[in-house]
């Protein structure tokens, strides 16, 4: 069986690339919403998703919350 070696630095680089990619996607969609007259804000937060989402909803009290899913089911 072949093994694949990934260093801590490799994982840091992957995480940084994903953060940059996520930031670009958020910027694109926020700008697109604003272009068509839909007020929109976006953040990248760290932590347990269900706790972070609930805390932000309590703090901001949005009119609309859009939540994505990766097929894990409700709030997994």
C-alpha cells in the first residue's frame, strides 16, 4: 500500500487556499446582491457551526438567513 506524506505546512497551505477561495466567493456574492439592490453582509467565522450561527442570528437578527448544506442533514 502506498502512503502519502503531508506535513503540517501542507495542511496550513491548504487551509489558507480554502480561506482565500471562500473570501473571494463571499465577496462575489455580496457584491452581486448589492448590485441588484439586495442589502447583504457576509462573514467568515470559526467554531462549531450551530453555535456560531445561533449566536450571530441572536446578535444581528437578520431578515433572511441562508444556510448551505453538504448533505449532512439538518444542523450536523
